[in-house]
């Protein structure tokens, strides 16, 4: 067996996605240990057997341990799920790195569920981890996965990505259930980029929802937003077809329409007239689209990729551009032809 029954699965991060991964894995009979950066938060989760801050309403089983002890988290662990927000990812793994066994042992194996691009370095989550933790087995899990729906065991799908096909099959088996279907993809760059970039488009979608400007323009936003995402991904070396799959279009649709999505909800507050600061304060957890949009604007400039929706979101958040002015500029851009099947759609 590739996971010995005496081994545990560690989850680093106590947010909604980290917690729901714990529910999925303990539901399959695995013993899971979840680490929290905040000792008080860890105590509350363990005491009440509920993550009241990030995933309220779901009782955690006894097989899911909760700890803030750095020295305990990796004891007898064969797999690690990294569920740390991208903004804090490097610092958390620098802190925990000394607790891991030597990388030459190729254990534990890592599964990243973090979505984002590190500001300044433009590194994807698994790239950040590789820089800090050296060459270990890394995979990325991403898809249309609203945590609350997964916790309710509603039918869902997701994608696991890695260049190692044997490792992919192992993670596929680890997470697959009767209600969660896991697909594999060897384009880890495309899967991680899609998971990061869709959050920015979701902010824009929320703005439209808050302004109540109709479904026509929101459909256009998702369609043209996917063109932007694909443009950048292809320029960076990802496969075009990845962006049409579950981790691309699938995740984009879910994030732009789910009423519980943080990025869409943040955008909706802005569309209703709330300030950026107040909108952020009303959202529990990280709004990854805000952190990611800065990197996307810089990457688009570096690779000469046209991303007008992304640029508009950046201008509203960081340059205080009025929402109506940003929308007006998008609608009055130079007229052009559309042929989604041609290479011009991605140029």
C-alpha cells in the first residue's frame, strides 16, 4: 500500500478548504491531523468540534485531530495537504520546513489546494513550496469546489495535476468518493494558473451582480474573461485545452455564480457601493483575487498579453477608479471580430 495504515495525512491550514479536505479524508477512514497557525483558533475548533469561523455548521469527526504544534504536525505522516492562502504560503512553509524529513526520502507527498500567484515572484503555489522545501512529490488539486457543498457531500468533480502520472493516480484514489469524482491532468502549470486567474474574473462578476446590470453582460464577462485567462496561460507555456476543462471554465463558472464565493461576494459589495476596505473586512478569510490581480497585471505587461478585464479590476481596487468609468472604458474599446476557434482569440 502507498499509505500505510499507521500513517496519517497532515493538513496545513485551517480554512474552509483545509477543513473540508479533512472531512473527505476522515470519511474514507484515514486519520487526519490539521494544523492551525493560530493556537486559539486550533483550540476552538478542537473544543467545539466545528470550524465556526470558516466552515460553520459541520461537526468534525474524532479522527480529525487539530493542533497548532509545529513539532507534532508531521509525525507519522505520509501525505500533506497544503491549504495555506497564497499570501502566507512561503512564510508558513519556511516555519514548518525544519519539521519535515529529508527531501531525499521522497516522503511525505504534497497536495496543494492553494489558489493564487505569489506577488513579486509570480510563483505558483507548488513552485513556492518547491523553492522552500526542495524537490519533493508535488500535486495540485483544483476545480469547481465550493467548500460548503463538498462538506454537504453534494455531487462534485475536481482535477488533480502533476507531471508524475503514477502520483496522479494515487491522489485520484485518495480523494475519490461516491460523490466526488477526481480527474487527472499532467498540465500542472495550466491547472494552477486557471485556479488563480479565475478569482479576478469572479471579482468583476460580483461587481456586476451588485450593480444588477443583467445576465447578458455577465455571460460576456465570463466568456471574454476565459479568453484573457487562456491568453496568459498559453503565453506562459500552459496547454490551451486545460482552460476549457474543470479547473478552467468549470471553476470559473462556479466561482462567478456561487453566492458563497469570497471573490464574487467581495465584488458584489463593491458593486453596491461599499468601499474596498469595508468590503474586505466583511469577508471571512482571504480574497485571493485581490492578491492575485497585481501579479496578473505585471505578468500581462511582461509577456505582452492583453487582459483588459483584469486591468479594469486592478484599477478599481488599487487606483480608486470608479466602477462605472471602468465599465465604460471596457465597453468602448476598439471594435473587433470574434472567432473563438482561431489563434487570434488568444493573441
